[in-house]
C-alpha cells in the first residue's frame, strides 16, 4: 500500500514538472505574439495578414473538401436517378399493347370525341397484367378521363374490346 502511494506521489510530481514546462512554452509564445503586435506597425500588419492568410487557407481547404464531397454525392444521385429511369420521355401509347415501365409514372386515358369505347387500365408484375386500376366508361361524358400510377418494373396496358381513334393514352414518367 505504501509503495502505491509513493508511485502516485512520484507521478504527480512528474506531471507538475511537465505542466511547468508547458506553462513556460505558453508564456514564451504569448510574449512572442505580444512583441509582434506591440512592435513596429509594419511588423504588426505583416503578422495580422499572415494570421488572416493562415485562417483563409484552412477555411479554403475545408470548403474545397466539402465541394468534392458534394460532387461525389451528386454523381451518386445521378447514377441512382438514371437507374430509376430518370429522363425517360412522355409518350403516347397504343390500345391493347403491353408496356414495361422503365420508370414510375402516370398513365392517362381520355376521349377526344368520336365514338367512345370501354377501356380498362391494367397493371401487374407479369407480362400479362390483370389488376384494373382505372376504367373509362363509354356511357360517360365524351370528355371522360381515367388514369393510374404504374410503378417502375410493372407491366401495363390499356385494354379495349374494339379500337377507337378517339381514345388517347399518355404515359408520363415522374422523374
């Protein structure tokens, strides 16, 4: 027990000695800075400009690192958006043709006049979609409209019993 106390006291003295040395170094540096600031005006200006330049250089390095990180992040976002089908154009579709959505989007079905025909918007995960998400009723007004969301990777079709030039189908991707 007494040996431990002696080792502890020796350690405390060693740390105090180191602290005195550190305190001396801090005092010396403060004196150096004070001499530079209180001396010749030209010397003070050089010292201040050097300090400002050092701070600006550090801030610039941090800013450049953040810009580089933002560039990497932007590249990743563009890659992911491209993989999700970003940039795909809106297009007019045909009745009874099955499409495979490269991007999530909206299918709009509407009449433009003439003889209306019944139309169902079918979606699904298989080549022959069978889930109805919208229906255009021929008994409705000639300005009737239907539509639905199709997710990326799903198949979809606008199915009708007969062809009609008055039916328009438009796929609009969300991205």
